[in-house]
C-alpha cells in the first residue's frame, strides 16, 4: 500500500550487516559519558495549561527535570513553587511544602503534561486517584521505522524489572535474564550487599494505536507516530516496550540503539516478543526494523543533541474539590 516507502526500506534489508557487540558496547559507553554531562537544563519559563487555587497543570519541555536532581540546576517544581507556592504569610515557603506539590513526574527527556497540587491535601487526593487508576494518561511517540500495516492497534504485554546488568535502568524480564539476575544477586550478597533482595518481574502492559506513518524529507528515513496508553505505570515502561520491538523512540538516550541500557530493552531475539492485535485471536511477531536503519536514525537524530520524541499528550482526572472531570490535551511538539 506504500510502494515508495517499501522501496526505500528495501535498501536497509539487503545485506544488513550485523554490528559486532564489541563495537556497539564501545559506542554505548561513549554515549553514556555524553549523557552523564547532560544533567537537565534550567527551565526558563512556565507553560501553564491550567491553574486555580488548588492545583496547576503545566506543559513540561524535554530536557528539564520535573523535581530536583543531584546537580541542583533547577527544575520545573522550582518555577511552579515560586509562582504557585504558599502565599499566606503564616506559611513560610520551604523545601517541605515545595515537595508537597509533587503529584507525579515525567522523565527528564519526556515532554508534556504534569500536574501539581497547591496544598498537601490536594496532592494526597490526586495521589489516591493515581493509586486507584482513576487518572487517564495518553502519550504520543515517534518511533524508528514503519509499524506493520496489519497491526494498527493492540497491546504490548511484557514484564519489566530493574536491569541487573545496567542498573538503575529497566529491562524486559526473560527466563534467561531471571537466571542471570539470580546469580548476580547471590554474588552481590556474598560480598556484603546483604540488604538486596530478589525482585520479581512486574506485569507491564501498554496499549498502542498507529496515528500515522511517514518518511523524513531530508534523509528519507521511515518513522511511525504512535498513541501509547500505559495500562500499568512502570518506570520507563513505554520506552522499554518500544525498544523491545526494535522501534525505539527517536532521541531516547537510554533505550535506543546506542543507549546506556540493555540492547533491545533486554530482548536479544525477535521471537521472544509477540504483540496482540485488537481483532486478532492469535499472536503474531512484529518484524523488527533492520539494525542499519536504527543506525541511520541515530546518526541523523542524535540522542542528547535532539529532544526525545515522547510526549505526555493527554491527562484526565477529577478535581479534588469541585469533583469536576478535568481533561487536558496538548498538541504535538514534534517537527
């Protein structure tokens, strides 16, 4: 149905050379050193979507921390607290009441909607809604390659856990990785890490819908725009799930081809992964984009230099005081 795009992709599938792991590992480490220098830029202004006496919703840019990090360069919370923190003379602005404003957070490299409570009471009520899965979140992502035509909607169901090989990042848990993680834990406990305990993989589900497919004008590189709904809310879930398919999110400094975490989200081979289509009784493997295409994307859209194409695009919750259902959406910020 897209002959031009298929012809363009053909060049990536012919004689696609496997890159030696030693080379990938070297380049990963180079990227890692680069990423460690990037400790979050200081936010310059607030893009306020909504504010009242009880809460604030802002549109966070990529590259900005939601809450303070170790570098103390500034974060979104600092600006929100400065403008919307306690105004009452009886309430002294302090680090504690600043922390009370944090409802949830986005990764530094993720852009989009973030809510803050203006009192501890409001923040606690929004935390309760989050725990009870009463808050709806939708994300928009641009990923490497063309998602298959036959798979417009469906779900990714892959358990996640902390990566024993590349902590503190996440990975898909496979039977083999669980054996290795158990051995690593035993070794660490032997040398004094007594408090470390075995962690079981956590069920992790992401629903997806293909919004569009396209090709870049300049380098004719194929991409897909996805709508992603995290049914569960694991750390880095959307990023790892996309990487596990081989369709890593553009600009992801951690889980893309040369990222700091386990390659392919911890899945080395395609047959470990299947996606379930909306109207499909059977599970079919999604063909992974060629390695050479992933390399080309990384060359022309370098993580750390370019913003990651993952955006918290929609946020729905109930106002803790008025009980009104609030729905916020932002337009795509991907060029």
